[in-house]
């Protein structure tokens, strides 16, 4: 049975040459989801079974090191309250610590040694994914892809 999806897209996006194409934003999200799934699997295999995908909002690059919760929230595109909920979970699980300082009324967030083990495993897993993608599409195409992605994300 044929899906009505394409015909609905054509009706909703008149004049679009390929209304069923998800476009670049969705394609980037699809790649990110694949990376997050692999990282989640690697963490679970290494015994970090209490890490949830939502925690990646905190445990992403660059890892938090003496950062204010409000800055982490802004970087993750979420409210300070939602970020504090994740920070509390990760602190209780031993992945990060929040420390008060004389210079700032906010408690600053940093990874613990356990948190750095997670960060190192995440980074190693993403390097592994990059090598796999390079093998899949070829070295030159991957270098070009990465260079363009870097140019777009740095700009």
C-alpha cells in the first residue's frame, strides 16, 4: 500500500521540486541521532548504563569545565530549570560537580573523573564513527565533507 506522505508533501509545499526530501536540517539531525545512538551503546557497553540521551545536552563538546549552569543551558538551547534538572541527575550519579566560588554567586559545573571517562569514551566513539564513514564514502569525499561541515559550523 502506498503512503499518502508524498502527496501530502506535494500539496503542502507547492513549487518545491522534491517535496518529500527532508532537506539539510533533517539530514543533519538524522546523522546526529545515529551518532547519539552509537555513543549511547558504547557507554552502556562500558558500564555507564545510567547515562540517558538527554544527558548529552550537558556531556557534549566541549565538556563543562568551570561553567555556569545558565551558560550550559544557553549552549544547549534549553531553560535554566531544565538544565539544572539534568545537572542534578548527573551530580547525583557522580559525573559532575557544582562548586561555589568567591568570584561568582553561581555554582560552577565541572566533570568529575568519572565524567571525564565518559567524555573520553564519547570522543573515541565519534572518532570510530568518522573512520567508518570515511571508509564508507572514501577518504577524499570524507575530507571534503568534513571541511565543508567545518566551514559551515565555524562560520
